[in-house]
């Protein structure tokens, strides 16, 4: 059996924030990602109206995971939204199962970002750890205040037994520069977070930019990947990603085509045909007419972008986070999107899907109160309902 560390699972348990964005007054907003059996959900929906903090919570979550990024430059800037909230306190609890040789262990890792000092927002005693199936608790991050930049570190290091937190950090460091092995066929165990922001879209590629065959800028493994507006720059465009997969000639492009056509265009006279050489770009055919990706409808672009980026970059431990998942989607597309998300969560045991929405159509398709454990779905949700201070909140 291999002596290298294997990360068997990487699952969110809870997110807590205080004095961040609209969540002021010292009260702690708790997002519990577990189900009634204290097991982490693999399909989770965060609901609220506009301006009530959905984006704030997910931005905070993604920021905290990013503190674990290996080889994180010492001058990495702290986001402005956090610097402007100097009293803000955040805590993300993650259940991490690991194996080295014959030894296995499940760790509860709390990632902290505390403003004006202070301890963790939740203290995990032995009883709480047992409830979520964890054998030990470790803390990582900073408590000395938000600065530009900050230096996250292990807090209260373990002094007895194996240092599983240190093992985890070494494993993440070893994953740097790792290459994806297939399309929606993950082999790598290192966790990755794919955050689709509300600004996501596929834009036209700059016509004056020289296009040449080159590895995409974001091809290798990364702990956190933000997906916003894409396409304007060739080297980070969806077109270049598809052209690169065609050049690899290992079946990835064909699988990407099949999944995009099945999930996005099924039942319609439109399909992703492949890529052409001059100019190098993806081609969608609709009733004999050729179109670029950026010429699709907004809903189609959103769906294609999600299927393409997830398939290209996912590992066996992936968090797919989509802010305003219903954005640009017609009601019938919302039902299709939820069907796709459920199929993904069911088919990929290590995939955790977290979405925000304010759509009644999507909530109906989510069917929170209808158990689907037979499909391998563990559903959960959180509704932001307390009165909030929205004077400084610009995002949903």
C-alpha cells in the first residue's frame, strides 16, 4: 500500500460569520452544511432576496479555503470587502478524511479569519467532533486582524500523535502543477473549489489577439478557481480550452462534446460540432448555421460554461459553487439546470454542490422535503431571514 497521503474526502460542515457585510451587530450567522444525520450535504441551496448576504457568505467561504493554497505568495492582497470590515470574523469547518498506509483519520479543520482578535466562533469539543465523525480538531488561519496582506498559519498546533494538519498541507503542496487526467473523469485526490460568480459569461475573443496553440492559462490544478467573464483573452478562453483538448487527442474533446450536447442541447436542432483550425475556435451548429460560443443565448452560455469548466478541472474532491445559479435562465432552463446538478451529485461521490438562488422555480425543482437518498443525494439548505443591515451591501 502506498505511503503517500491520500485525501479521501474534503467536505464542508459549517460556515459562520459575524460583523461581515450585512451581518452586523455581533450575532453569528450560521450556515450548517450537514443533514439531519450530521452528514455533509452534497447538494445545498442558500436562499434569500436581493441584498441579503448570499454572495457575502460564499465570497467568505471561498476566501477561507484560499488561505490553504500552497505556495501562497506572502504579498497576496486581502480582499477590499474584508479590509473594510475590520471587526469581521469568519470560520469555515471542513471534514477531511485522510489515509497514509494502513492509518486513516478524519480531521475537523476550522479555517479562521478574525478581525480584531478573538477566538473561534465555534469551539469543537469531543462530543461535537464525534457527532460529525471526526477524531480530532485543528485550526488554521489568523486571529491577529485583517491586514494587507495577512499570514495564515496553523493555530494551536497538535502536540500529540500524528500531525494530520501538517500532512494535509504537504499533500496540497505536492498537488501543485498537477495536470487533469480526463474530462469529468477525475483521478486526482487534491480538493479543488470551482466558484462560478454571478458575473460569469462567455465573451467574444479579442479579434486583434493572435491565437496560437498553447496550454490554457488555468490548465493545472488549483485549490480555488474563480470563473467570471471568459473569452476576451485567448489563453484563458473556453475556445482555447476546447482547442487544447482537441490537440491532446485523448478523447477529452469528444467526451466534452457528448456531455455538452446531452445536457445543454438535447432535444433541439443545435449541437457542439467541435473545433475548427482557422480561426481556432469552437463551433456550434444550429439548423445548418455555424455559431461561436459567445453567440449562444445567455442561458446556453451559462450552461456550456458550467459543464465545460467542471469537466475540465474537477478532482475526486470538488466543491462546485454557483452564485445566483438561476441567473440568465428561463424557467424551463432552471428545471434543466437542477436536473443536471442532481445528476452530477449522484454520479460523482466526491462532488459537493453549493448554489445560491432566489428563484421559486428552482426551489420547486430542488424539492428540499423530498428525500432522494436512493440516488445518493444528501440535500440541505439555508434561508437568510433575519433583519440585516444592507447599507454597505452591494451584492446579493
